[in-house]
C-alpha cells in the first residue's frame, strides 16, 4: 500500500516539473518578446503557446442598401451583392418613439448610424432598393449621398397588388 502511494507521488512529480518548465519558457519568451514555437530543452516537451487568431475583415466595395419606409417606422439594411447583411439600423433602435420614427429626420439619423457600422468593410458603391410609402424615402436617399456613398442604382420595389385581395375599409378619423 505504501509502495502504491510512492508510485502515485512519483507520477505526479514529473507533471509538476513539466508545468514549471512550461511557465519558465513562457516567461523567457515574454521577456524576449517572441511568440510561437519554444525549443524543447533536455528532452522535455515544448510548451505550446497559442497565438491569438486575427479576425479577417472582408473588404466589400460594392453592396446594396435596402430601405423600408412604412407609415410607422423606417428600416435600413446594408448587405453585400449576394445579400449577406453587413449592418442595419431602424428608428426604434436609435431611440425614436411613436410618430417620430417615421419622420425624415429619423431617416437621416438611421443612415448615419448604419454607415458608421458599415465603414469598417470599406463599402463605397451601393445599389439602393426602396420599399414602402413612408415619409423617409427621399430623406434617406439624400443622406446616403451625403455620407459619401456612390449610388449606382435606385430601384423602387414597393409591392403593388394587381387586383389581389380585398382592400381594408377606409379609416374614419
């Protein structure tokens, strides 16, 4: 029984030595300012030092801006040419409440906020797709021009019924 305890302690001891050796190697590398592979000393295993992977930000030069203007809100979405979303903003996300969400001023603020988010991708040329009948349509397009975007296309994609379903009854105010 005593022999088993001695064997267990003997197995634990080299692990502690390996850990201390690894810590020493890391300290030496930190002092030298080098990262990467550490050279094994006297048959010991080299300590693996993990490098932080640098996130690759993809450059998107051409993209799309989808603007949805309703009576109650305005939404803007920037995407690349295949439709993957890069950034978005809405009047509600910027803190506008109630009837202020559908104003032209809110639309310009939405464009400013979304263009800041998308600036890290290097987006310059955009195709603008406008949907809806809200008051932020023209204001948002003007704001895109003022934020140094080169507009290649402006297209209205508002859905129009070709005598589809029955319209709602008129609102009485």
